[in-house]
C-alpha cells in the first residue's frame, strides 16, 4: 500500500482563465507581484532558482525549480530563509498541476514534506488565501492589497 504524506497540503481551485494564462501568473515576476509577493526573482527552468519577498519586506521564501512544463505543471522546492525558519529552504516541495476545463483551468496544488503540524497549518492557511488571490488576478481582477 502506498504511503500517504500526512503533512501534505492538497488544494484544488477552478480559475476562469486558460492554463497558459494561469501558468504565467506562477512564473512571471511582474504577474507574481499582482497576487502573491512584493518582489520576485525567478529563473523558471529545472535547477533554476527563485526568491520571493513578501509584503513588509522581512519574509523571504526561496528554492529551486524541479520541473517546469508549461502550461500544465510546475514543481519547486520551498522554504523560508533564516536560521530559525520552521520550514527551511529546500525542506518541502510544491507541485502545481493545471488542467484545461473548457475555458477554465483546474489548478491542483500539493505541498509535500512539511516538517511539522504547525508548518502544515500555517501553509494551508497561506495557500487558501493566495490561491483565491491568484484566481482574481488571473482573470484580470485586482485582489487588493495583501494584508499578510
């Protein structure tokens, strides 16, 4: 029987945009700033690095892209910078799968290998919030200021 990662987060959301559009909002630094981060540096290719600066300028997430398959799949390592980070850089992996659903996209996000219940709960809350913001931005809307 396959093992189940009890510390994984799984989310699905339908977005009223094509997979090509949604994929660009996951990799383009300018589009990432519309819904997710205050600043972004990305090199979306296997082995390429990214670094995200969140609003307030004191939270930094970074990692490396593992798989980049436009416009259907993106996999990257994830973690927070800093010696006391509960989820250190590279300690977990995020996989995003995009599937066309008529004129919409079904986005499935799986965040694996989170090191603790606290980390899983915190990231679950964050992904719930940010996926909603992505859905608004990818359809041309303004999700408003991020109050993280």
